[in-house]
């Protein structure tokens, strides 16, 4: 009876955690990948009693804790890049600028941090004058790592 209770608890925990993760993830490629991953984990949780799987296949496949942490850091980096770009775009729109933004992260001391910001605008000089200080103050990317190009 204890095994059935743990099985049902595992399914419920996977469902709740997946729902929360999807709710806080912005739309885009990360959300699609997350949705696939959650679906796989839920399928594993449902089928676990029928497969006899004891949860050790990840380690037997050659994965180790460092590999898993690296994968988590990559996902976190992608989320930070997307949210930082969205923030810059919203700030630009608030002052009447239309820009497209890409952000590149690098690993900081504890977590990935925005490192290079690239903006494309029809008026790159105006965008640079209007946004450079905000990007340095709010995001921590100094002007020498901000790039401004013509285009949208």
C-alpha cells in the first residue's frame, strides 16, 4: 500500500511542479523545451511501477552531478537572456523607440549574468543615447559591452 501511495504522490508532485514551472516561464523556445521535459518526466512517473526503474539510469548512462548542473545553468542563462531582452524592449517602447535586442550571458560567480547587449534600431545613435544609461544602471552592462546597429 505504501508503494501505491508513493507512486500517486510522485505523479502529483511532478504535475504540480511542472504546472508551476510552466506558469513562470515566458513564452518562447524555453517554454516549449520545458513542456517536452515535463511531459517526459510525467510519463516516467506514471510508468515507473510497470518498468521496475529504480531511478539510477541517469547515473548509469554516464551523467554526473556536474553535467546536470551545467544543463541547469544553460537553461537559466537562456531565461535570463530572454527576460533581459524583454525588459530592454519594454523600456525602449516606453520612450517611443522600436528596437530589437539580443543579450548574451556568461557565467558569473554564482549564476549567469548578462554580459553583452546588442540593439538594432532605425536610429541607433538615439537609442544609444536614450538606453545606454538604463542598461548600465539596471542591468549592469557597461557601455563598452553595448552594441548598437542600424536595423530593426
